[in-house]
């Protein structure tokens, strides 16, 4: 049985943090409102001249170090991002250049906040069908550049950052226990496109545009869609919620995370939460949360880990991984 497993995790957060109090100096909001509604205390914001591919490259280097590998060992780079440096080429090929990799192949995935789960599932498929042996899978965003900083309903919610994993092929003998990606489920439904979108692009306005969101509508769909896809993944694998050691959800909003955790019947201590420090970093949020939980020793070899995300499109998905 050919499987892909995660052999390294790395993160990068821009140096500058912005607290709710700082935001309250420029928009009509408060630390109390933000903490109560979404559970965010602060977020990291990229410096001028610091681009998505820089964040992604730093996270990728950390993941390679963590795996004990060099770029020579990698033959695929997948970057999940909504905020590439340029309309083209893909951020992934810029990361490839910055890492000094001239072999293999690299491309981006655009599924907004679900991008990392889509990218893990894509790399897993490429490894299983023999197109790649070792992949760098990265979620990276400079989401701050899509925000209208005068719109209090969106600008308080997001942050910048990057997280990366190394995924490697493993050939399991018939009698060996499952390891790596066990099951995944991906979904989308484009009829919801305008509930969460950016009002710009090369084919429409020729501008970058800003984030627009019908917050309560997104909230209304989130918990049901997240739990559906988690159950779909568990059903494929023959596992139950009780088997899960860790739930690593997309970090959009503390209330959505807790709502999904409660609906699944997960004890809160199994749920990884980083939204308080990172805010919503879109495609970077799941690998950044993984990075925190691996570094502090919560996620360890043998654990059963459920990744989950939902975002613009709508897109949503989950992936079950034996660490
Ligand atoms: N500070 C103070 N007041 C605010 C702010 C703010 N930053 N933002 C909105 N308000 C006000 C509104 O203007 C409104 O005032 P009004 O009643 O005088 O008109 C009031 O707060 C309530 O607004 P709602 O939008 O109804 O607030 P709600 O309780 O729904 O919370 C929120 C808004 C936090 C966006 C919520 O809808 C939510 O969490 N939705 C999920 C969306 C989400 O997390 N998106 C992230 C991206 S999507 C994803 O990654 C899955």
C-alpha cells in the first residue's frame, strides 16, 4: 500500500503584530467586541516588501529542517494561496526559485481558506499515483493586502502568515498499520460565491479588489458544512469521532470552531485553537495551527489528526491523517 505521510512541519509569521487595541485607534471597533464575536486578540501583518512567496519560502525551509531533508529531496511544491505575489507566475514557482530548486514541478491551488486541505489532498494523490515522491505543501497568505482597512466588518478578522509540511511516500507492508493520509473529502458549491469574495481580478476590474463578506450568512453555513465533511472522511476510513486525538480546524472564528467541536462531540482539549494569536490567515491557518501543536508536543507520532477547513466559493474539506 502506497501512502503519503507528514515528515516535517514549519511555520513563518511576520515580525509585526497588531493588537485589537491598535486597530481600535483607526476603525470604530473594540478589543471587547472582537474577542467576544471571533476570539481574536492579535494578528501578524507582513512588512512592506515582504511577499507571499517570502513567507512561504521561510515556512518551507523550516519544514525541510524539521524533516531533516534538503530541497534536493523534494520533487513537488504546492502552494495554497489567494494572495500570490503576481497574477502569474504561480507563487509556487517563485518559492521553487528562492529555494534553489531546478527540478520537479510547482503550482498553486486556489480554494481560499480551504486551500491547504485541498493542497494536502492533491499532493497525496500525486504521491499515490507515482507523479511525486516528496512534496512541500504550503499555505501562505498576505491577506492584509486584500482588506479595506476602513471596513470594520472585515479588517479585524484576518492576518498574514505561512505554514508548510513535507509529505513523503511510504510503502506499507500488508500487515503494517495505517500511516499518513488515511482519507479525505473535498466539496464546493459555487452558488455561494458572493457571500465571501474579493471585488477585483484580472478579468473583471483589472484591480486587486477588497474582501466582501456576508458574515452572518457564512456563519450560518459553516458548522453544518464542516461537520458533514468530517463525518464523510471518518466514514471512508472506518474511524469514529472517539478515535480522533486532535481536531485541527481552519481558524476563522472561535465560535465556529467551538460550534463544530460541540456538534461533533469532541472534548475541547482535543481542539487546536490559534485564532486568538494568528486571526484568520486563510490557507495558512491549518498548517500554522499544526505547527503550534507539533512544536509544543501535543501532536506526536501515532496520533490520529483531523484537518478541516471551509472558505470562499464556498469550498470545504477535511483530511484524516495518522501522524
Ligand atoms: N467592531 C464593532 N462592531 C462591529 C464590528 C467590529 N469590528 N463589525 C461589525 N460590527 C457591528 C455591525 O456593524 C453591527 O452593528 P449594527 O447592529 O449597529 O448594524 C453589529 O456589529 C452586528 O453585526 P453582525 O454582522 O450581525 O455581527 P455578528 O454577530 O454576525 O458577527 C461576524 C460578525 C463576527 C463576522 C460573524 O458574522 C462571523 O463570525 N461570521 C463568520 C464569518 C467568518 O468568520 N469569516 C471569516 C472568513 S470565512 C472563513 O474563513 C470560513
